[in-house]
C-alpha cells in the first residue's frame, strides 16, 4: 500500500500547540507511508488540490489527513479523494484539533499525541478496503409531526412542491401556540388573521392528509422508507360526518370542564370545538367530563346532532403510513410556574401566565377581548409583568433564555395600555433581549410612547394584601428594593420542551438535550437536520423560537425534504455489516441482537443455514459484529481487523521521537 | 406509641421563652414522646458565634451533639430554630471528613459519633403524625382564626433544613388545622421579624415585625402562632415598641404552637405557661371556648 | 445398580427410533471409561454408569450434526450444556432423546493419585456420594468423597439430569458442599499483583494446544474459532504470554452467560492450568448480576443476548 | 526530533485508550475541544460507530498489550443513535469490568461511562478524573516472558507429552 | 460619586471570599433577587446585590466598611431564592468575619451585642440574658436600651437573676481559648 499523510496547521488552530512539520516528518517512518507533508489549511481549495496532486504524483492508494474532527470535514476530504479517482473509504482522519491542539497547551506532549493519532489512522488505513454504495427507492411522501406554525409551513411547502404530506397533530385543532395568541410582535398584527388562512390551506390542500387528535405510535425503517404507525385517539364523534355546526355544544349539560385552549381561565362543555377557526372544525368529547362515558347517562349530544355522528363506542385506531422523510415540528410547552412558591405557586387567581393573558386580550377569548381580573372581573389598573419566570434560572433547572418573552411582554404591555388607557404597566426584567428586525425599537416604543415602567431586577415575592398583590422586587439600577401594589400580575413564563418529547425522539432515533429539546445535526451548519438520515426538525422542538424563525425553519426543513426527494434512488451507506458465509455457522445470534431486523436467515447451496445482511436496512451500528463469536459478520469500515490495528498501533507505538 | 429522643432546650428556654420549653415538654409527654434532656448541654453559639467564625460556631454546637451521643442519644430535638440551624450546620460540618478535624481541634474531642438533630415541630408532624393529633384533641380550637408564622430559618436554607417547603411551609398550619383552628393564609410565613437586632438596632425590629403584624391584622388574625423564641419575643414583648414606633395599636396575642396544641390536647393554661405571654391571649381563648 | 438396568431398558425401547445413543463404557482399567456409541441392541450391555463417567457425551454431538436422531445418556451437569445449546438453537430438541439419572458425583484422577500414589494400584473405587470405598493394591481403603471428587461436584446444584425424556432410578438428593468455589475464594484473597504474577506464570506454561477449547461442549464454532482466523485476526501465531492470555480472554468472553461449569477445559489441560478459576469467576458474575444459570432452561435467553432499559443490578457508571 | 520537543521519557504520557461512539461521546469530546476545555494529553481516542460495536475483547487486547487504562464512552442509555447499542454494551462491558479483577488486571484501569454530544464539560471531567485515576495507579504491570519457555517449562511439556494417550489432545473422536 | 478603578481589582479579596464561603461569586448575574427579598434592605447602606457586585469587582474596602454586612441577620431569603443557588447569606457571614479581622466594625452596637453574648457563653457555658444586657450596656453606654420593656417583662419573671452555670463551662471556655490561639497562630503565619 502507498499512503500519503497530510498534516494540517489549521492556521494557528493546530500549529500553535502542535509541531505540525515534526509530525509530518515522523510519519515518514510509518509502514507503507510514502509521502507526507504539512499544509496551512488542508480543507481549503489549494489544500485539497495538494492532496489530489499528491495522490496522482505519488500513486497513493490511501490518505491520512491529520486535522480537525472527522465529524467536521470527513465528507470534504472523501470528495477530494474521489476527485482524484480514489475510493472515498480509503481516507482516515486523525483528529489533532478538537482532541489535541484545543485541549492542551503543552506543545511537546501534543506533538507526540498528534503523531500517535496519525499512526493509529495509518494502521487502520492499511486495513481499509474500497466500499461501494447500493441504490434503493425513495417513497416520496413526508410525515409532518405537529401542526403549529412551523409544521404548517413545512407541510404547505412540501405539498405545493407536489409531494404527499401526512400531518399528525396531537390536539383537536392545528394552529399550535400561535392560534392562541392575540397579536404578534413587533407589528402588532392579528395572529389569527395571518395564521388562519394557512390553516385553511392545510385543510383544503389535496396533497395533505391531516390526522388531528393523533399521535405517532411507532416509526420503523430508514431514510426513504419509513413505516409509521399513527394512533388516532377516540373523539367519540365520527369526523367524516361532523359538520362542526356546534349544536351539541349548545346542549351539552356538562359545562364545567377545563378549557385547555383558553389555558384554563374559562370552562367549556364536555363535547367541544376548541375555537371557531379550528381546523379541522370537528367536535370531540372529553371523556373525563362526559356523563355518558363516565356514568352511561345523558347522550344529549347524540340526540341533537343533525348528522348523527356521535359514537360513544369509538376506540383509538392505529393507522399505518409509508413515508420517505419525517419533519418533527412538535413545538414547546409553557413552563409550569407552580414551582415558584414565592409567587403563590399558581394559587393566586390574579397571578396568571402570559399565555392566559393572551386569551384575556383576545377578541375570541372568554372575555371577548376585555381585560378582566379572573378573581372578580374587575378591570385592572396596575398590571405588573414579571419576566424570566422559568428562564435563566438554574435553581429551577431552566438556565437557558427562552428568547421571546422580552418581546411578547413588551407587546402585552403596549396592548394593555391600548385596552385600558388609564392603566399603568410595570415590567420586571433582567436584560432586554430583542435582537430581531424592528424588535428593539418595539421595546423602546413600549417605554417611550406607552410609558411602560421597566424595572431591572427580579421579583422576590408576590403576596396578596387586601384587594391587591404586593410585588416586591429589585431595581438594581436604582440600587435598591422596590414594591408595587398590583391589580394583576402576569408571569412571563418561559418555554420548555413539549411533554413526551424524549419519548418521540426515541421513536425517531434522534437525540435530545438535557432539557428535552431535540438535537440538530450541527447547531450552526445543520440546524434543521438530525443525525438520523431522513428526519428533519423545525421550530421550537429544537429550542425556544419566535414565529418568523419557526416559519423559516418550516420552509428550511421542507427544502431539505425536497432535496432528498429530488432523487429517484438513494444511495445506501456501504458502512454496513457483511457476512463471511464461509465463517458463519448459522447460529443467527446476530439476527437476534440486531435492533433493525436487518439480518435474515438464508440457506446456502449445501443446505447450511447462514446469516445475510439486508444492506438498506442495516444502520451500521456493529452490535452484530460483537455478538458473533466467529467474527463472521463484520461491520465494513469498522472491522475487527481495523480496530485491532488501531489498538495494536497505539499499544505498541514507539515513542522515540 | 412511644418515641424517645434527646432534648436540647436552648438557652432561651430557661429565660425569655420559658413557656415554650414548658409547653413543649408537656405536649410531648401528652403525645407519648419521651424527651431526655442532654445532661450539661451548653449554648449553641447562636447567631453571634457564626457571625464571628464558622468553626467556632460548629465547635460550640458540636459539643452538644457529641455529648448527646455519649449519653446514648442518636437523635436530638430542639424547639428553637436558631439552635436548630446551628446544630444542623455543625452536624453537616462534622460529617464532612475534610472539615471535621478543624472542629475537633477546637473541641479537643472526637466528633466521630454525634447525634443528629431535628426540630420538635418536625418530630411532632412526622413521627406523631396529624392523624394521631386529631385523635388526641379533646378541646378543639373551634372559632379561632390563627396565622402561623414560621420565621425565616425554620425551613431555610432548604438544602440544610430538609423539612417542609422553604417558601410556604405547612407543618404548623396542619397541626393547627388538626386542632380544629381556622388557619388563615398568612403570606409572610417566612419573612424575617428582625431577629436579634432588637437590642442593638431596635428600629429594624419595629419595622419588620410591624410589617408582619400589619398583614396579620389585615387578615383579622386572632392569634399569631409561632415556633421560634426570637420571633415570639419580637412580636409579643416588643409589640408595644412596634406600636409606639409606627403609631399603631395592634393587640394580637403571639403564642407558641405548643401552647395552643397543648390546650387542644386538654392541658391547662398553667401547664402551657400562658401567663408568661405579654399580650394576653386568654380573652380570645375564652371567647373561642378553649379556656 | 437399579438405575443402570432401567437405563438399559429405556434405551432398548427407544433405540429403534434413534440413529445412535451416546453413553459410556468401561475403559482400559477400573478408573477409566470411554465413550460408547450404541447403534445396535448388543451395544447396550456395554453401557456403564459409575464414578468415572466423567466425559460429557454431548461433546461428541457437534461431530454429527445434520438431522440425525441421537440419544444421550447424561449426568445433570452434562445436560446443562445440551439445554444451553438447545436454547441457542444450535441443537434441535426434536432430534435429541435424553436419558437421565441421579448422579452422586465423579472422582478426580489427580486427587486419587495424590492420595494413593500411582493410580495403577487402584483396583476399584465405588462411591455413594459421601464415602468412597477403594481397593488399593489389595487393601481396602475408605476416604470421604469430598476429598476425592472433581471440584465441580463440590458446588454442583444439579445432580439430576435436567429436562430429560427418560429418567432412570432414584433422584439424587446430593447437595452442594459449598456455595462458593473454595479455590476461587482463596485465589481472590491474593493481591492484584500476586494474581497478575500468577497468571503470568500460568500463561507462560500454556502451550496453546487448544485442548481446553476442544473439550468444551459450548465451543461450537468448530473450524471457525477466532483463535485460528486471519479475517479477523485476533491472535498472532506467537505462543507467548500475551497471546495465550488473550486466547483465554476470548474463551471466557465467548462463554459469558453460556458456560455450564462442567470443568472439562481444566481437566483436559495437559499443563494443569486452573482455567476453572476464570470460568467460575465469570459464571459467578453472571449469577450475581443477571440471576442466570446457564443451561438450566431452554426457553430462557442468555443475558448478553438481551437487555433491560433499566438495569437495577448494574451500578450506573459515571 | 530535536530541541524542546525531544524525548518524552521523563513524565511521559501514560497509554490510555479511549473507545468512543461516533454520535454522542466523540461529539462530546469535539464539543469539549471546541470549547477549549483543557484535558490531560494521555488519552488517544479510537472512534467507533456505537458503543455496541465495542467488543470487550478490544479492551482486553489493549490491556494485555500494555495499555495503562481504557476508557469507553457511549450515548446515555435510551439515547443510542441505534436505539439499543448502549444497552447491549452496558451488559457486555459490565461483565468485563467485574471479571478483570480475577486476572490480576486492576479493574480500575477500565472505566465505561456515558457522555452526550452536548456534554463537553462532562467529557472534560470524565477524561480528567480517569487520567488522574490512572496516574495514581501508575503504569500497568507489563506482560513478562515474551515468547518461548524456560527450561523447567520445557521439561513439564515433555512430561505431559510422554503421558501419551492420557493427553486429551489425543482424545478419541467418534 | 467615586470612580471604581477597575485596573487593580483586589483579586486576593475575591479569592478569599470564594474560598472561605465555598461560593462562586462569578456566577452572580446581578438579577437583584437577593436585594428584592432582603427584609433588611431598608436599613442597609449598600444593597446586598451591590455587595455581590463589589465583591465581583474586588472592592475590599467598600465591602468591608459597609454597614450592611453587620445588619444582615442571616434570614436566608437571599440564599433560598438565588436563581444561581449562591449561598449569599454565607458570603455575608464571611464578609463579616473578614471585616472583624480587618478591624472594621461599622455597626459598633451589633458587634458589641455579639461580643457580649459570646462573653456570656464563654463565662457560663450558656447565655445569661440579663448578663448580656448588662454587658452590652456597659460596652455601648446605651443605658436606656430596652428599659421600656421592663414594665412588660418584669412581672413575667422570665429573666433569672443568676446565671445558669454548667459543669462543663470550663470545656466551653477552652473552645474559645483554642479558637483564639488558632487565630493568633494564623496571624503569625
């Protein structure tokens, strides 16, 4: 074998703490290495050309690049190899940046370590083989999980591009949080006026199949060929026939159910359509409130329904769909502020959340858009907004900034003044975070034009005193304690990951962070991709996002799906397991431990049982390779011999520099 | 039921809060708790010690925990939150193997075996239990509107105290409810009364205790129930000072929870030391039919 | 012996349906048996069952796979290896007929030799599970069974053949003499350095003859053992401490959750390397962590072939 | 090499082999690098797709070949990119971990844990504490003997061979 | 107002506060929650969040000469509610120790009360309340301290005229002695 070694300086990123020329020089002594050099930026165009030229000039059949993490540039260098006519799998990388130069300052030790990493890479490379991809078909349908604004955007874009979309929404209607909001910042335009038409488009688009009141049960398969099971929860209403006339709601005697759409500030009937613009506009029965379902008595809705679509016997249904890609747009939940005992733990009726306040201000909300205190229906004259409730607070496990609370608080303060001109608003904030188009101007407007009193400091406690609530906080700019007697306190609660997000992530085989938000493939460069091919992300399931970002991500995820679907055949990764039939004794232990069902039993010509890998199903984990006692099934590119070569190189490496 | 624990009365128990000590002993006896006073106990050092030096404070407290262990007590209870805070802190410090030698150096004794410490309030709520209290009540405190005031250090810092909620503790509320009283939602349960500032900085106490009395008054509180000698002293003994400083005229009795609990369990006014209180609670208790 | 007569009877009845029945016959002296392959009626009378039926007849099975109907005369311990292989679907239950009996333990030649000198002088030896009665050079001798038996019998909890088709004679009620293997317990008193040095010595003596592997009823890889493979190549041809030790590591890991502790490997070792220390250690760990005894239930799944999402018995590693 | 970067015999790095899954722990190590979390230099990382690919025998091989320590890290349980790889790994690695003591190889020289791609800080902690642990243990005892046998050994072998048919190598096969 | 010179922060001071309190003062992001909840804020000259800020900036004098550190009663509001779980009350305690060592006592009466209290403990093993009062009055000359309480107090017979002497009072006194020796040794070093 003829190996070339390229040691990258990465400017000073590596060269500052690693003697790159010395590493290149030493590498000449490694077995089969015939060419070494060190370059300033190996990933740059001249750097890549240098590799290509060296391959041709020195007739190299394998390349070691010592530079950054392979997670960063492995694909780049593999393409360079291909341009030079080498198989892409004849590349090995030594990570001398993230694992060496950036984590240690001792140049001498770093240099030794860098050389050893190069020698490991070369040792492995000597055992590499060219690998070739197989091609397989793509199902050009996409599953969108979540019908908030991000999911809606993604679904519409894919549908408009001509692809079939299956949308699964957990709630009774799509629209997500945006459907509950009164106005949007910084334009203060009506939220439902801009979202409503998009919701209608979803309902009417011929390429979109919508399953509301449904959840994803199971996802199997792989990019291009996912098998999805959807659980359609029982609504006790036959939606094919329901016209959404609302006659049932008028007559339902069970009227004291928690109104989830109105965030619990009002009550609703057991059979209910959450709001007039709901999509789909269908009634559903809440089994916890329904007398018929609980006690077998009532059935009024069934009697009054003009289309006779009430079905008390309805059960959950499992549907299966085949798709080629998945977009997760499952959004976020509001932080549960009951952990803040010093703010009343949710027990004070006039200390409410910002989303409850949106419903109070919303013309289609329970008060018809008149701001009234939940306790006594009085119009509040002094409204205090407390920011960072469940944000930037490590003590409650939420150290992150939710990002949009500063802006919606400013909006709510402005709207408060609009609704109640003789009111005073106070905003307790820690820092105003408004880095968006027109955002900072908006918060300034709240203060300059609307006279909202901004106070820089947290609130320590809120307690009732007579008819009011004493809000005791700090104004660190004044350098002391402040107290306001408020009529209404609005807690700007932060965002947290949607409940069950981790469980869904496990179904999609993607990772999530310690807060339950989904992990993108790269926080900068792959913001809507995941580490699982064919699964994309949009909106707040990745972390708190405002509306424009969520919409942008919805479109971005859709664009990724379209790119995927632009090919009729996909190439399978050749880094999959492969059975050496002559070593296989047919015990099929590999098949028993494979998480993907990628190994099947076959009989050879002699009638002997053997294992065989289904290449498109194999994900390349290598569990089978460890299971097989004969070493008959080997994960390509990570074979026993390749890893043993690395171990041997490392444990027997000569350190005499 | 028979519970047996070591007892650390604290210095004020033989002085300004003699009625707390008396009623605590009486109530415990009634509830089947055997309190064995640590023989020859000494002062925990209180606030002055920890404001001077943490190791000194720990050593003064640890002396008692070591003493208790030597006298065969695994657990010690104390009615006083200030003592509790000091003893608990000391207990943590001597559990820390790195810190223990420092304490031992001052104490000139091993802290290897030392008793643990809890409040009598915790003991009564957790070991006796509300059901047992409910059953033992012979004179329900019906028609009595009480506000329970816990003081600032009974439950705080939560990592150290590990008992009840640090912002909205409920132990006394539940005991009073079990005794039949109407418990008002007093929002300043854990606000500070002014603590030991009474002597050196009276205006602090009159301001802070004034706030507490103000809110209690606005809730139409008949009796304030406390669990802390310092709180009780500031609110009761200094209530006159508060009134003079703020131009108010509060007349709210401030009693120890053990006193009311004792009465509900059938003890006499004398047995719980009612006469030691400055603002006389007897008229209200008579009105409510408790006396 | 009641059991033997019954066994022969059962075999006689079953033989027409079977291609072969594997058992033991008398060897070249009183202290040895050798395998017996019963193919016809007349072979049946050669069958013996005694304290020297040490070899596991099932270890001959792998030489004859392929749909043959085989009968096996098995001790309790032998049956475990068969059950384990059935569980792994390496043996077909329907092809096997197992003849079981109650075993009182087998004797160990090395121990006999140590006690009575050359075993050639021993004319006969009989055991009831408690006492061994011998005739040595014409003299009658007795000795406690525990002092002469195979190590594995001291901790054996399965004296009766498990999951057999036919059972002959009385069940043995022999109990394990000790829960823990004494040798292992003693070995583990040594310091880490002493243990390391011990194995250094042992592995230096190893001649890599693979007798341990060949004697192992669970080594089913046949010609495909990793030890002799180039693709993948785990071991070099060098017979040195490192490679010898590595071979033992391979053997142990491949037997994790499978080893039935029959002791054949150690018995087969020409260099008397105490391999069972390694086997028993691993089997003990599997018992501790997964409450699993290999080869006791054909319906079970070996612990390394499955997992739990929460592993209460595995300490979380931070 | 000359000058300051000469031989590193005195205070030379120990030989610590790391096996890291590509998706979580290798990413976590990258995250630590990107954040410039300083770490001891003794560890050299071998990248594998999944902790389920890590054969305990690789670890045995490394320890027998002179590694002073072996560190394995995968995705946290439930977070495996391949859904189940770390669950199998956990069982396999635990077996090895508990087994090592009987061989005289200090089990403390082998550690396995879980680090996610976002846990750069945790990776730094894991590497630092493991390296410190290995430094405390010092270099691993080396395999002695190399190849071949001493005279006594050869005698023993000869004796064994002379036992002839009692040698199970010659076991009668059916 | 003065300009705080940032070029020469007292890094030793920051380090000492951190070491003695076991708290990372840099994790304070100045949200003001400690000040917001501090019952004593009205009496402070420097609010507690500003104390934290001044510590972060290494302003030894400004911190140790503040009155606030003497007025803090360790009520734990700040510690309990700090979003970054900083034990602020402990830092205040440590600052008081440091002020004492540096010879600052901006609130003489508070210090005098504490000293009187501890002297009583050292002497008797337990606190002798009347003795503390007497000693405090002697130290401060504030003869009229709490005399207005006498009419309410005296009839209740609460304050014993004699101190409670305990058998182990020598042991307690020795604790104080060893403490002072330890501190003296530290000084010499």
